[in-house]
C-alpha cells in the first residue's frame, strides 16, 4: 500500500469515527428530549389530577356548603381556573376535556350532576380520564407508569395542601379508583413480561437440547 493510499484510508477511518460520534450524540440528545417530554407529561398528569380534585371540592361545596373557603392565593387560582380562566401555563377547563359552562356559574343541581356517578367530575369519569392520559404516553413502559403513579399521588397531596383539611370522600374514592386502574395495568404488563421471559427461556432450553442431540449424532 502506498503512503497516499494509507493516508486516505486513515482519513476515511477518521471520517467514519466522526460520523459515528455525531450519530451517538444525536441519539443521546433524542433520549434526553424524550425523557424531558415524559417528565413534562407526568407533571401535566399530576396537574390534571390536582385540578380535577379541586373541581370536585368546589362542586361538593356548592352542593352542600360543607367546606370552608380560606381565600388563600392557591384557592383563588383554582377559582380562576374553574371560572373559565387559564392557569398553570395556559391550562384551561377545555384542556382536561370539560366543555360545559364555567363551574363557578353552576347551580347546586348542576354541581350535583357533575359529581354524580355519570358526571364529568364523578369518580368513574375522572379516574378513567386521568388513567387514560397516563396510558397514552407511557407506551406500556413500566418505569414510566411507576413514575406517573407517583405523580398522580403528588397531585392528590397538592389538593390536600391547598385546602389544608380533609377533602370530601369523593376525592379519596377517586384517588383509590385511579390508582386501582393504573395498578391493574402495571400488574398486567408485569405478567406479560414474566410470560415473555418464560417463553424465551423455554426456547433457549429447546435450542440447547437440539444442539446436544446434533452433537451426539455427530459423535
């Protein structure tokens, strides 16, 4: 090989290494973007939980007049949200799927209907809505589901902190139902992973046995 050819080969190797390095950097950047995106979505699910829970509290208050308002800044922000204004980076009632009139303008009967069994802010509708949002971006990833579960618990805790007292039973029942749905999904995925592993090990054992039989025949 001539010196020029050798030099060209070296230059090509350097270019290839640089391209590989750039590709790896791009992959790493995309992974970081994906992680950030997931973290943002988990945070959004926690915010949605908190807003939904606060809506339940207000609706329950409107129906029964059973909860004292302390007029804190956090409570004012929640009331602004429920009156149709945008809060938390322009998050509005429509962003969580609610298309009715502002909650603060509802009558007692209308408020009662919204937190009824079939109501938008009832236990069933709220828990399934939050769970479906989590499932949509988790892509059956167990680690994301576990993180999302933690975020949802945080959303409930934030609601308690805002009101500084025990919430209506509907809120705790909604929390329990939401976590039940997510836990069932986690259990299902774990069982599927277990079956996949068992099938893989079974196939590996079969291949090993086939190889042994072939080697025995050769001998």
